């Protein structure tokens, strides 16, 4: 546990909503050079692949908007909060989320929404960029043990994501013993807020898929498996077993 003072004030700013106007799309297509996540301790992670690398499931326009605008806005909001309450940057992000009750009232909702959005999206970009080739080794064995087979995990995960009312995320959580589970959270909440660890997850906010799929969330969820990186997820699984997985 940790102590955070209550001596600073900040007004939480709202996350950027999905924009369909062609003028916004054109602006996003200017690329990463236009990204502005504000000055401060929180940083927008660069993509490890091109904006067009996931087109089998996620179009280039969505990638630009999602990373350069939406995720960047969460980071900018966090940096604004850190100017008012610098101590929020002194703690690991997963620890801060697990102890939101100790965050000053004046910035608590800003931290909940925007740090949740930041860690969720950071994980999201990290576990994509693959070809969808299946899991191997201990991770494959864990999926077989806890779900029966990969296709059963996918069916459970997709069904959970489809049923989320409004905006949210669907996650696969992992314990240090290696047990897997499917969980959903609204908005930018995350299992990290309960001290759990996230193996991987998918964003089912409309901004993640609407340009291409419109209201066909189920189609998006099904297509998404083609671009996840099972090697990276396997690394996260190993880190979780060692007690080293953070966000």
C-alpha cells in the first residue's frame, strides 16, 4: 500500500470519442509524427509494426485513429493529472490501479479512466502483430486444461465480448499458478484494479472496429484472432508464472 496526498486539484477530461468524419481520418493518416500525448512521465508506446500490418482484421484508418488519437488522449490526460498530483507517477502503474482508493479524490476518476485506458491499450498493441499461428508449449497446455481447446477458448472469449453492453474490454486473465479465465470489464476498467494479471485482451469500444465493421462486433472479434501474436502472449504467460507480469 502507499500514501498519496490530496493537496492538488484537477478536472478530469473526457477520452476522445470515435470520429467517423473524413476530415478526422485524413488528419490521422498524417502518421505518428502528428501524435501529441503531452509532456510528462507517461508515454505513448510506439507500435512495433506498421499501421497497415493488421489489415486482415483491422484497417489502417482505424489503427491511426485508435493509436494516435484515442490512446494518445489517455496519455495526455494522465500527464495533465501528473502536473497536479506528481506523486501518481511515483508508483508502478499496476500498483496504482490496484490502490485507486488511495489516489486523491481530485484525480481519482481521471486516473481510473485514463490509466486504465493507457494500460489496456499498451497491452493491446503488444499482443498483436502476429499471424494468428496458434499457441505452443506451456501456454497451449494451459488452454487445453482450462478450456478444452483453442477453439473453445475463442468461442468463450468471443461470446463474452459480444455480450458487453456498450463499451468495454474482454480479457483472458492468468494467475501465478497459470490458471486462465475469461473476464469482461466496462469502459476502461481492467482486472488489474483487483490485483489480477491480464494475459491478453480485446477492445470492444466502437472506436476499435466501427470504421470497418460498423455494428458487426461479432465479425470483428472473430477476425481479430488472425493478428494476435501467440509468441508474445506465451512470453507474457511465462512472466506471469514467474510473478513478473506487470501490465
